[in-house]
């Protein structure tokens, strides 16, 4: 892994206008993505994972906008992009995306071949027979059998797993540097999930891709990620290497998230779930957004937003618990159990 | 091969539908008052003479006998003879030129409806909530909310008072075609624009449109190669119907502008109780509806690869 960030987000704020009211979906997020790594962004639904990555490609819905902050990529600030022409330089060729639901990601009226070929023609600057040849190669590479026949078929003739392979082929055909996978396996059944994940991993190595994973499946994270960013209420509250976040988590929300892993459950007892609901993003959030649901919350958590405290060079968390003045609080017992499980 | 099989199967089922519909229409016509058959002098006829006339027309036979002979004649292409409208003339000879007139108006207005309506819908969808979209919506709302009779009249009066165009149609004078064609087109433009916009907006929110954008296609390309194609499928089904229905003409517009077309013919035939002629016109209209649905389904199959041809399910009969 290279130490230079390929993509650097600073103090990003994203807002949406919804039925006349303004909602802050991303509340001043900063994160670096490094060349060649796989970064997993985890968090519950509505925490802003997808919105964050959509800003990298200018794909926010029409009612959303970047309020402030910057997204540095290749010497440019993507947050300042206004015209579609600027974005066309980035989309596909530099940053490509794989969506969650392969059943709806492909146009029902065009053959698989034509849809992948569209990307080949656009980004590899070839036409006709050569474009078709390359399309067939990519399709074969992502594990689609009998490509000559499959090339001429429509999406409805493919299974979910096969369609997701096609979507991945389409992304690869763009020859991107960064591949964003927005919950790529959520809509697939478990056996297919493993196949798709290993396909993405293989392609990452082969093409030296930087992969950003969006997921709420911690199993996927453990399998795929070098680094983890935990999001809560539009903010990244903890980042670190996979081991650091799994075995030495610092933020109480990360504790709670890990606590809800079914593997940690005790037979006969109810599985752990986080009490309360996420905060209302229409209102301004004061202090630590997780404080109302956090039994370890300090008084200061309701008053001031915590800054990032570094735990190690690669590991930091946004919680007052790391302030030297805070009382010493031990993480819950199950976090230690997680460590022991790993040791075994 | 699949296509052929599907079309033949679908055609057979359409024929059955047609048979049932035509028989129903024929039998319903038997319930109509019989005064029409006696012509203008009917009031002074002796009952015996009236009975004689009905008997000669075969109208006193039991209904099933009449139905059989009706189908016999129909299979030979005989729609019967007019009684009042033009006594003794075959219905086919009366209807023929009328269809030609209606078709001339209909096809021009159909072209306008599609050439103006569909792009308007596309434009509205592409700039949703923009000025064009808002104005378009106002137009659609007005056309749908105000009874057609009202704006037809306004157009007719306005056209003749302000531009000095003749209020009624004169065959051979092209300028007199302008107002009726506008009247015929306004509704269709609104309908086409409304649905095209709706389908486009639906498609634009689909995942595959976002993915097409994410792979770097410009919005123009996405709109034309993905959105419009998908949005057009539901429109394709209704296209054959609108083509065929140009033949039927418009009851109201044709009466208003005195156009000697099919719509006006039906109105006159009913008013003058020319039962055979009414029957012939209604038969023709029903046949047109059945055939247009058949063509609509076939058009849909051609446009949409997802429709399975072999199962033969899901089509309308």
C-alpha cells in the first residue's frame, strides 16, 4: 500500500432539500483513501455511506448539494465541479461504481454485450470488431461462461450473480483507478456473495484498483478490507486498519456495532441491539451525535463535538473518551471476547 | 419462428373475440325501434304494409336465423343496404368515401400529436420542474379539465373571427382543414406529452440509468440510448390503436365543421334510424378496436425482449 492518498476528502458537508426542509446528510467528513487499498465504509442505513461516495462521482440526487469542503483527486477539487463535462472526465474512466441491486442495474432493453461494449468504446477508444473482442475478453474474465452466446442475451436471461458479474465487467471496462462498490453483495444469496467478493478481490489485484466498499455487513468487511471507516449520522467517527477497529475499537458506537454481531451472542439470550434511534438530521446536532444512545456518554458529549484523537498512526476516533481528562472506561466485555475468538 | 407462432395464436384469439363482439352488436341492433325501416312515409302506412316490409327484410325471423344469415352475408363481404340515408345503396359504398375523408384528417392530426406530443414529453421530463415542464403541465391540465366542446367552439369562433378562416370544411380548400386538424390534435398532444413525461421520469430514477451515468455516458446519450427507448415501450402499444382510430374520425369535430366523415356518418345514421347503416358502422369500429389491440401487442413484443413469445400468456384478448 502506498502512503499517498489518491483521494482526499476534507471537511465535506452535504445537504439535501426535502419537502422544503434542509437535511444535513454529511456533517464535515474528512478521510484519505490510499492508492491500492481497500477501504470499507460501514454504518447503519441512513448514516450517509452512499451519499458520501456519490459525491466522488457527482451523482447526488438533484435536491442535494455540497455545502462546503473539498474532495481532492488528481490535483483537482471534485467538490468544485459544476458542469457535466468536468464530471465525464472522472466518471467511469477514473472512478467507477458497482451498485447494490444487479436486478435493476442493467437496462432491460439492451443486450449484455452492448451495455458492456458501451463502456469499452467510451473509455478504451476502440470501435467495431476490436471493441467486441475486448468486451468478450472482459466478460470471460469476470467468469461468464459461453461469452459468445451470452453477449447477445438480455439481462432478464441472467441470474442475479451473473448480472452482478456483468456490472463488474462494465466497471472494469472503464479502466478506472478507483472502484466504488455500494453494497455489492447485499442483494445476492450467500454462496454467490462469496464468489462475487473473491472476484472483486482478484480484479483489484490484477488491475491495481483502489476499492471503496460500502457495506453494513461486518463479515464482508473482515473478508475484504485493509482499512475501515465507521460512519454514524453523517460523520466518520472512527477509522483504522481492519485489526485496529475490530480488536481495539475506541468509539462507543463502534463497540455497539460490533456488539450486534450475531457471532458474539450467547446461546439462549437475545442478540444485542443498539437502543434508541439515530438522530434527526433535519436538526442541528450538538456534541457527539451518538450521545443520546450511549450509556457511556459524558456531560461534554452533549455540549461539544469531539475532535479526532489518534490512537496510533493509522487509527483515530472521534470520542471524548480518548481525552486524557476523561474517566477511564473499559470497553464492554464482548469486545475482549472478540479478541479471544480471533486468537483461537 | 416464435414471433410467427405468437402472432398466429394471438390472431386466432382475436378472431374469436371479433366473432363474439359482432354477434352481440348484431343482436343488440335487433332491439332498436323499427320505425327507420319504413322511411319518411312510415306514419301513414297501414300495419299490414309495415309487416310486409319487415318480413321482406327478414326481420320477423327468429333471432338465431337472422344471426346465421347475417354471418353468411358478412362472410361474402356484404354489410347490407342502407334504408334511409341513401335508400338501396350498399353500406360499403357509403362508408368507403367517408373513411377516406376521416383518414385524411386523422392521419395529419396523428402525425402532429406524435411529432409535437412525444418530444414535448421528453423535453418536460429532461428539464423537470423547469419552465417548459410547468407550462406543459398547465396545458395538459387545461386540455384534460376543460370539456373538449368548449375549446373546440372557442377555436372555431376565434379562428374564423380573427384569422378569417371558414367555419366549416369545404372539400378541396386546404385552409379549411387547419381548424379541425388543430382541434383533433390538442387532446392527443396533451395525452402523448403526459405519458411520455411520466414514463421518462419513471425510467430516469431507475438504477440502470444511474449506472449508465456512472460509467461516464453524457446525460444526452443516456436520455436517448437508454431512457427514451425504455419509456417508449408502453407508448408503442397504443400507437397502432391511434393509427387505426384515425379512420373512425371524431364524432364532435366532424359535426362541428361539417366534415363528411365517419364520425358524422354515425351520428346522422343514428338520428335517422338507419339501423343497417348504424350496424355496419359499429361493426367496423369494433373490428378496428380488436385489430388495433392485436397490433399493439405485437408492437410491444417487437420492442420489448422481456416478453416471452412462446408462453402465449399475458396478452389481451
